[in-house]
């Protein structure tokens, strides 16, 4: 989550934090096959904010940058401006899948029809079912979305109401990894063959579940912000059933 366009004491320079994350990616001793952004590229989904994110992501040394929208990327138009910039080769409201480096990756959109929780909808559920139907059960699957695909903290909307049906189509696979943003903090859990990981952010931290009546940007003491921000590296070695994840602070 970059939240380009955010202005507040929790992070007075979100663009600078995102640039720092890009520098860290570009400093790796290899070129990643692709980079994923789990949504909330912008804070208020203005054309200028989307253009700034697009220009900055072009500096990432990787063949591919894949994104899904967050709720901040669709605040006034159901994601139309987001899709006009980042929606090439996607289906429906911006979902899609691809195969790279032996892994099948699915990008899902669960931020456009929210009441309280995230929501996928019938068309997207049908897409998931058909998308994986022909895959071998030993194919490693990675799913990424903005809002968690598990009930992390429903009182704050940190969950997806129809995720169980989407995951039912993935139960036969030996390795399923679900990545999400939205919550601005690290969290992980495993249910059977599915492991869920919530990533941190390059924007600002949020409180832990239940710490307060609602999640609002946290302002940390001077010098502590970048300890709470970061990026995640995910790698897969053929022949293993789990993906390796590594956290890097900004």
C-alpha cells in the first residue's frame, strides 16, 4: 500500500517512502520475475495520483508489475480510473491470472462492492473456478487481493464475506499462498493447505485488531516510522510445497 496522495503526520512523505522501497527492490542481487502491489496505490484515486504511481513503478527493475485495486483506488467511480491506468489485460472489474516461474498467480478484486466486508461476487467466483480447473494439483498457487481472504477482524471490515467459496476451488492444491494488504501490518495464519499473509505498507501503520474503535493512521515517535514500513520478498523453489517469505524494513 503506497497511498500516494496521503497527507498527514503519520507519514508526511509517502512518495519518498515508496521511492525508498523501489530502491530496495532495485538493490537486490537479482532481478525479480515480477513485483506485486496489493492495492491502495493512491489515497483518493485522482488521475494525478494514478499517474504518479504509474511513473514511479516504471522505475522498478523487473519485467512485470502486477496490481489489484484497494478501496482508496475506487472511492468515486467503482475503479474506472484505476482500470484505465492499470487494468490492461484484466477481466471484469480488474481480476486476472498468469503463470510465471512455475507458479500460477491469481489477482482478485474485493474492494468494489463492499458493505462492511470485502466482496468478490458471483462473476469473480466463477472465474476462479474455471481458471484453476485444468491445473495439476501440484501447481503452486498464489492469490493476491487487497482485503484479506480470511476473517482477520470482521468488526473493522478486515475479511471477505464470500472468500470461503473462492478458497473451496483451491483446496485440492498442495501449496496455496494468499497475500493481502489493507491492514498495514504483518500477520499470518494457516488453514489446511492454505497459508495467509498480510503484508506491511510503505504508507503508514495501522493499529492492531481491536486497539481502538476503528483503524486510523498511527503517528509514531520521531525516527520510528520506517521500522513499521517495509516490503516482502516471496520466492519459490521447485520441488517444495511452501513459498519462502522475507520481510525488509524501509
